[in-house]
């Protein structure tokens, strides 16, 4: 069987507001539709992708496909006013092709960017036995049925209810036949392809594959906020995984600069790179008098590495100051030092690294803290500057994407470092992350194709 993903992107995004359809809104450095295409492009079960888009945005999709060099995208079709029009566009595009009886059409909302490879695999596997497959999750809220006057007429048992998601998959002949029968129904209306099969081909059983709570559809403004947080959480599988030998070989050819590499996480990153045999250079206030708040010092440090190696692949900035004190207890000099190192220092490292990373299509790696999510008493400057790191990462990822530069941010839980010991004293070791574990996740992030991601590291 040939498995064809049909990405339905014909919506105009009215419910989200704004001038741009929701599929073109950027989250974590990419448009929502790019994230959706990415997962089907990576799936070994998918042989081809067709995108059905509003006619006004065909050119934008063509540009996205060319820019990302998507190999599986074979057709870009124009959709219609209704979802059913978009589904029919894909059906008509394939129904007369040779061997079309051996085609599975796998319809997916382009604005569901969190569908997993395992869900896709389970859907394709189910298609070996069934002609129609849906994806759904158990309903968590009580569902009520009301009449036209808004009075409750029925409260179905929640145990038998599911919330539908996508993908929805069908043998091409099955969904084609269902829509042919629907065309003869003057009262036909639908927003769901499984509903078409159920109504017009009642003899067909639609099998349900379990979905995921995170497989959300971005429809409203709140969904954008949730999606942003989900992207921040989606790469936890990096934790505790060791580098493979081929990854170590890749890193041996890299040139890495670490600012803040004399202690804590930065030092562990430097030590791991040294053990691998990569060319890593450490700069810090205590080691070689390079303070990231000094743009000239940052520039000279990078320039010296470039002169020696003729390239820089990765730049890492772990330099930061934490003073656990109420704001009004800090003198002006301390306030200036914290903000200059934590915020201006990050900007200095980024701007001075740009020309080198542009040349190698490299990566900038920054560090935030779990305290960035809300301000805490005695952390006002640290928390706020670490929140700035997250916003900076996401913004610059978009700005630098077309230059081929990736930028990501590591967000570790409470980690045992000299800076933490200085502010909190001795804490139970089993309550803290080891800085080496954070360092390993950081290096794995450098090997990824992520950009604009906030990588959580948890114990």
C-alpha cells in the first residue's frame, strides 16, 4: 500500500484573528504547518505528502517546501470553502492514478503540529486490517446534549465518548465511494471525513486508534499559548541518553566556544568535549578575564578562535549571576552587574557570534532557569533576565532561520552547581540535578535540528 498524507490547510484562520491564517503563525522558530510537515516527512510509514491550501496562499506553501527541501511533498492543491472541498481535492487528484486501489489517504489537520510518529505508525498499522481509521482520546468532560432552546435533553455516558483528532485514514476507494454518495444528498454537510463514511457507507466499521492529549488543534488564541508550552516540553527524551559513537565522531570535527566554561554546567560541557577530542575553547571572568558584558572582550575571544581554526560551529553561553537577595538590598553596582551579565552579555555573545555561525550554519546555545516561568521573591533580577533569555531565543530563532543558524535554550531544574551552593548552601544531593547530566543534554541539543526550542532537563 502507498500511504499518502493529505495535509488540510485550507482554513483562513478567522477564529484566531489577525491577517495571517493560523497555519502560517510561527511557534518555536517555524510556522505551524512546517512543524506538521516535518513529522510526516520523518515518518517511515508515509510515502508521499499532498498539501491542500487556500488558493491565496499557494505561493507561500511553495516557498516553504523549497526552503525546507521537503522530499515527500509531491502535490500542492487548491482547497475550497468547506473542509469537504479540501478532502475532495485530494481524492480527485489520486483516484485516477495507476494502482489507486492500493492507496491509503491519511488526512491530517495542518494545525495539529504535535501528532507523534507512534500515532502515525499505529494508524498505518490499523489500515492493514480496516478500510477506515480515526484517532481519538477519551472524553474528560461530561458531554451534554441540548435542544434548540438550550435545555438539556440527554447526558451520554462519558465512558463511551471520545474526542476526535486527526489523522483520519481511509482506503482511497472507501472515502471516494462515500463522497460520491454524499454528492447525491442535497442536505449534505460535514466537518469530518469519518462522519461521511459512517453516514453513507454504514457497512464500513471505523476503527479508533488512541490519540494523545498533546495532539491539539491550534484554533483559538489560547491554543497558541498551549502550543508554545508544548514545544518547550516535547524534547524530554534527551534526558539521560548517552552520545553514540557516530555522534562523537561528528563532534570531533567541530569547533566550540563556551562562555562561562570555568565552573558548573559550562565546565562539564568543556570536559565532555575535551574527552571526545573536539576543539573546545573556554572563556570566563575567572579563567581568562573575559566578561560577557564586555562586547569587545567577547569579540576578541571569538576572533582568536576563528583565526586559529578558520571556523566556529557552536557557541555556548552559560555565564550568569544569581544573587538571592531582595531587590532593595542590592546596591546599584550589583544591579548593573547582574543585568549586564545575564542580559546584555547574552546579546553580546549572540551579535558577535552571528558572522561565524552564519558561515558554518552553526548553533547558539543559551541557558535559562526553571525560575523564568514566574517571578519569585529574592529572585527578581535573576527570574526576569532568565525570562528574557527564553523570549530572546524564540525571537532570534525566527530572525536567523533563513541564515541557517539554529538557536536553542536549555532549561534545567534545580542543578548542583557552585553558583547554587553559594546561594542555597548544602542541599540533599538526591533533590538536585547533576550538572554533568545537563551538560550531556546540552550537547545532544547541538546535534539536533531544533531551533527556537526551550529544552527542559528534569531529574
